[in-house]
C-alpha cells in the first residue's frame, strides 16, 4: 500500500423552497413549502454547527431563490468561510428549459452569487437534480465556471469533462439497423468534473416526496451509512489517491437521525491516514496542478469576464 492522499468534501445543496418549486412536485402544497422553509433555516443552521464541530469547510451550492429568501442563513454560510457555488434559481430542470431560459437563469444567479460573495465569481456548479441539457456545459464555460459536480463518468477521481456526446435511441417502428449505432463522443473541455453519485446522496433514500414514485423518507440512516462507508472503504483499499465528495441537503441532513449518521461517518473517515477535508475548489486546484487540460479543449472564459457585459434585462 502506497502513501495515501484522500480529499474528502461535503457538497451541500440548499434546495429549501426552491426544490419544491422546481423538482419535488410540492409547489402547490403549503405543507411542502413549510418543509422548505425549515430546511432553509433550521436545517442549514444545524449543518453549520456540524461542520464547525469537526473543523470542516464545505462547498454550498445555493439556488438564487434560496439566497434571496434566506439571506441571513446564507450569510452565515459565507461568513464561516465555506465555498459557495451555483445551483439554478428555482431548482429548474435545464432539460425542460429553452436556451434563452437557461441563459437567463445562469446570468441572474451568477451575478447574484458574485455580488453576495463580495465580487468573487462562483467557480463551480451543480445542475439541479443532476440533469444537464446539451447546452449546459458550454453556457457555463462562457461564464468562466471552472468545475461541475453533476456527472458520473468516474466515481472517485476528478477528470476533464467532455460535452456533446450523441447516442441513437431505439425506435421499434424502424429497422434494427437504424438504431444499432455506437455512442459518438463529443468535445473535450477545460472544465473539471468532480464526480457526483446517486449512491452517495442523502436525498433520494431519506426524503419523502408525495409526487415521486420512488420516494422513501423512512430509510434507516444506518443502512445509508453502511453504503457510504462501504464506498469509502473500497476506494481506500484500491486507490492511493482519490476524492470522496458527499452530496447532502439541509432538507435531509439537518434532521437529527441524519446528523448523527454524519458524525459517525466523519469519525470513521478521520481514523484513516492521508485524509484531508477540503472544499471542492481545493479539489479542483489540486487536480489542475497535476493534470494538464486536453490539447484543443474548450476552456472556460477568464473569471469575471462576463461581468463586464450588462446583465440580462
């Protein structure tokens, strides 16, 4: 076994009310909106307390709706020294939006977060519900976004993101030869991907959503803990260097039974040699220092360059 170098991070999506507006099917429910209000206030504050207890700086992906609805809690996140990244405005699904709508959401939220962070543009983004449109990556490159945390081409290594892959769907009304075609790879970019994994995400197994056919909500967190720790233990056995980004939401991880799960996971990880808790921008900086961008890759625009243009009306 070689010397270990393991970068561990929490990515926190403060979906709050925005999640119910854009993804969870509760936009007409005063009860579900109340749950979003709880997440933006109490859930967020509890996670801040958890991270403070263990000296962890996390990366918080904040929808514009959350930023404008919970300015006090978001200021606590910023002032505690955590990184802040993009996560849509109302947790909209990019696949369902026109190019103009996608641009308007990105433009507004990019400027909102930049102003909120004292002129520092966000470096990273998470696509709401981890759904990216065919235009998402190129839009973010135009805005100088350096990394994404929405794809799963790998599960424990950062990599340079490719965009524009094309594949042929099956059409049973046609001859089989019409759909028997391999995937065509797209273009290399200079955007770093920090892998996302549904298997290391708190929300699907532990949050009840009335309109979601596979909703759970009452899964014992010790079962989820076993899955997450199994992932970590496997990577630690098989790789000398890897990243371990965990995706969580105050909506779920602010609940008492899940906070206690995180305490156990953190303490398990901390028993290992070579561990460093980092923000995702720190992950990206280390990856870039070791891995040159692919030749001819589409690179992000210079940071902050887009701010020289007027905002969308």
